[in-house]
C-alpha cells in the first residue's frame, strides 16, 4: 500500500511516518520515489505506538526494535532485555506518580488558601475621612459639601457630594463618582492582552515599570498622597503596592467604574490595611485641591491622553503637585523627532516624540532628576497605540520647582505643532 493509504489506515500523519522511517523505526520498501508498506509495517507501527504509550522515547524504541530484529522477540536475550527496560520504566513512572501526587497536594492547598481569602479576608474600604480636606470642586475650586451617607471604620461609604456652583457627585461603595464621567471602556482583559502581545514587549514594559519604581524610591520624600495616572488603572500599583510608604494614601483614577470596582474588590481581599482613594472622574475634572499631591505617577497614560484629548497630560495634572513634588513618568513615543509620528493626529504629534516631551516638562517648570531612554521595541498586538511601529520609552523623574508661573501658563494650553515641524 502507498503512504496515503497507510497513513489513513493507521490514523497517523505522513510526516510522522517519514520521521519514523528516517529514524529506522520503520523499514519500508522504496521503489523510485515511492514507499510501499506491508502488513508487517502495520505491526511494527502498532509496536511503536504501544511502546510510546509505555513512556519509552523514540531512541529507546529504536533500540528495542533493533534488538528484536537481531534476536527475535521470543529469544531469552530479547525477553531479558525488554524485561529490564519495562522494570526501569515502571520505576520511572512511579517516581513521576509520586511527584504528581505531591504537586496535586500543593495545588489543593493553594486553591483552599485562595478560596478562604475570597471568603474571609475582605475588608471594607471607603473614602478616608482624614482625606476629605484634599477634596475640592473641580469646576470652581471651592470646598465641596458632604450630605447624608454612611460611615464605617472612619471611612465614607455612601454620600451626596455637591458644590454651590452646581457641581455634583456621589460616594457609592466607598468610590467617589462623578456620574457625568462614567464610561465603559472597550479594553481587553489581561488574558486577551497577554495572548496577543509578545513576551519581549511585556518584558520591555516591565523593565520600564521597575525603573520608575526605582526613581520613586530614590527621590520620594515623606509622602502623604500618591496619584496614579494609568491607562489600565491599577497596573502600576500592583507592582509597587508593597513599597507604598507607611501612612501614605494611594489615589486611583479612572472613568471606567466597573474596573475601579473590580480593583477595589481585589485590594479589599489582599491589602485591607492600606489606605486608598478611588476616583471615578475625568482627568480634567479631578476633584482634588491644587498642591495636595506629593507624587504623581504617569504610567504610560500620556500617549492615550495626547491622542484622545490633544493635550499634554503633565500640563493638566501637575498643578495638583505640592511645591517640590515628584512627577514620575513613563512616556511612550515614536522617537526623537515629531516627524516620526507623521501618521498620528497633527494636534498630538509633538507629544509623541522624545525631544518635545522633555522640552514640555522644562516649560512646566520641572527639574529633571533622572531620565533614561529604552527601545526601540515593535509588536503587532491590536491593543497597542503604536501597533507595528518602532516605539520607545522614556523614563522621567522630576520635581516641580517652587515658581509656578510657567506651570499655570502651560496647564491649560492645547497642543499645536509649530509651523516648521509640519511634514
């Protein structure tokens, strides 16, 4: 029979058959360029499949078949040889069984531990009463008023929030919510992002995160409040969380209320002893007082903000910093010149290039403490802003100088490229 019929009859691919022939496991008659198989070949293939099921390697199977062809399977020498191999494999399988039993016990223990945490470790988290002083109306900058609501363990769980200018919000399940800002963002799950993105790109991202953490550890003074600005809220936090200074309140901002709730639930299970503020609001409408934040962490959000809002994120957020406050930023961009971003919107192009980012931070009256450039890296994930483009990462740490004239002048300015940069 020809190879196609042999393959179909024995439910095995033609590539596997050729591989077995090359290894000498199958001895097949060849006429010209065609193989011709016999019933004896079918018997040999059944032996190969049986020995594979018994956990023999192809090299070991080759030795067994060669011994069989040399001595015959009914000879005493072959039987003793095969018996020794079977006993050795049985011992090897027993070792694997013992190892798998140990692994099963560990898995069972881990499952029980995580299940108990899910059931019993959750603690209530709300808006800390001690942090009400940092709230202010994002519209008129006056003090916000709190009405009604419930309090538990010195935390505000529910309340109505309003200002005399007409601004209104609520606290629900401990989350400060500007109802006008709530949006359901179409973002991939962590699993979807992982499956579509190369390990090289993810490791590149991770190196940027750890570098940013090193900057904060190196330059942060006593910190009462840290504000994270991350396109995927909480992503930086979950790497940095064990390094949060004692007595510090960590602020998380997003317009995706569902993701905030999910993150809050996770933190309640694992980190109920730490202090957090959850804000569902727009970046341009953050209900925090100017000069109230010690550290702002921009974990790659500048790119999305420049593309969607046509503004430079640090210009909008940095007025929240205290004098000499730290801005730690991970800036994704397309290279040194704005021309490399020619396919991006004209209004955002300058803030997708490295030199303009650095220049803009200087114009905002920041003094650089550390700065490193990583890249380029390229990836085809559909969830990246710069899909299939060479992209770079500039890690920046700088302090806000006491003089705030330049800061206030640039905080609200739109991004417009200079004429000589148009290409």
